[in-house]
C-alpha cells in the first residue's frame, strides 16, 4: 500500500500534536504536584470559596493582608501574566505591575525553586477554570503600607538565589532540604521573626506563634523539637496528620497536611524527615511532656474533671492513650504542655479532623455548647493532668481565643 504525501504529512502533524499534548499534560501534572508541595491552595482559598481565588486574610500586628486571586482570570487573577511576570513574583517578590509583595507571601523561600519548576506551577494554574474574584484591599497602617520600602527590605533580607545541593550530604538529605527550605517553606511559620518581620537566622525552625496558633519547634532538639521522633513517626504525621504520643496536626498545620503533605510521595516525605532530623537543635519553645498519668479516673468533684469525664474520657482515656483511634492520644503532646493552652483552645473551639476523615478521627467543636468558664475549666484540667507546665486557663482566655478563631 502506498500513502500519498498529504496523508503522510497529516499523520506526521497528528503525531506531533499528540506529542505536544503529552508534553503539556506532563508539565501540568508536574506543576500540580509542585503546587501541592508549595501549599498554594491553603493561602489562596477562603473556606467555602473557589480554589486559588484568593481573599484569605492574614492578620498582622499592624493590619491585615489578603491573598491575591491566582486563577487565570485576566481581570482579577493572573490570566495575562507572562512566564517572566510569574518568575519575578516567586523569585523576587515583585508582581506584574511592579508592586512589591510583603514577606507574608513566602517568595523568600520560593526563590530557591528553579525556573522550570516555577513555570510548571504556572502551567498548572493556567490549566484551571478562571474565577472572577476581586479580593479586599490590604489594611496596613503607615508606614507598613508603603510598598516601596520592600526594595530596601529585600536588599537586607532577601537572597535571590536558587537551591544548591550540599555535596557533603546524601541525595535524600538534599531533596529534603530543598522541599523544606524551598517550596514547602516550613521556616516561614516555624521560625521566629525579627523586628523587621524577616526570619531569624539565629533560630531556624525554633517555633513561632502564627495566626493565633503555635507552629512548634521542628528542629532536631529532642525535648523542644522533633529529635525524639523516628523517621516513620514523622512520615505518619506528614501523611496522616498524627503520630501517637508525639503530635497531632491541628489548625493551620492540619490544613498543611490536608492540602499539601499528604499528597507528596513516600520518598519525598522520607526525605523531609531525614533533613529535619539533621537540622541544628534549637532548645526553645514548648517542651514535650515526659510523664504520662495512669488510667485511674479523677473524681475530685471539680468542674474540669467532671467535664472531662462526661465529654472527653470516652475518646481520650484518663491516661491519654486514646480509645477509638490513635489520633485521640494526648500523652506526650506539646498541645497539653503549653501553659497558654494556645492550640488546645483552638481545637476545643474549632474541632479537629480534615475533610473525609473517618468519624473516629474527628473531634467536634465545643464552641457553641459550652460557656467560656466551662471550656477554661476543662482546658485547665487537660493541661494539669496530661502536661507538666502547670498551665491554667481563664474564661477571659477563652473569650479572647473565640475572637481569633471566629468561634
């Protein structure tokens, strides 16, 4: 059989088109994975809103910032951005119109990402449905509302450089370092900030208070950090949101697990664990409690113990071991050893458990059914029974926390 030149040309063009489409699909898939690693959706999606449409509020001591719409809508999103515009935003912190971003947008971490990975994220975002959404204006007070000042901030605090592997470390360690320091931008929440709101270079990963929640110390320190965790426990925490006797991902960290970490490959999660366990130890923040109480019920007649007996012991047990699911284990958690009860109150008011979590892995919100004094009493009991900080909460503490969480 002889094929005409036109048929052969047509077949060649079709094959070329399929090849281009396959390459585009591969680029988009790669960008989707990287966008998950970078946790883009959490910061650019309001609860109940369209993904990536922006409007998430970040409360700062001097006002509020709102995340932009990063869908491919040309009027309110980034639909008319070029590759160069997108690279400028993620590497330099400068938007399409020359507007400088504040470090609440972690371009100081994203700058470590190579051009091809940044472009892959853009390809993925541009494959999504455009969403028309105009986000609120920032409400920063003077002089923090003067964006031109970020030019000088960047001169002092921003190194516009890509990640360079350490030849003295393993390939797995370097992969973990890249994911933690680059797209994962873990230090942006877990590292204290200095007077200029830049990350403290002297206390990397030593813990910080972010949006009313404790982002705990994740350095290799065995008491204050994650040095006593095994690699398997860290991978469990990243992929499932808990490691019995070590930690439970709640609040914003629960969102990170749900939107980002659980979508990464086991190899990447293992690499992150390897890197974190090798970071310099930082003896700062909240310590892990060492003593676990026995299983004998407390019958002292106090309001806190009575509320725990009636509402908590059935899932958590008196020794904090957890009954229905290991996610309910309280023993060994920093949450119960923080004298301010920061994350404990957040969980009591907000509840716990991501979308799709099994019933035995969810905790309801107690905000509506209990008064501030009652939540303060049961919170104080948990701190004193399961922790060693001697923490005690007041009704005023609960009221203040309600204001921070909307509950």
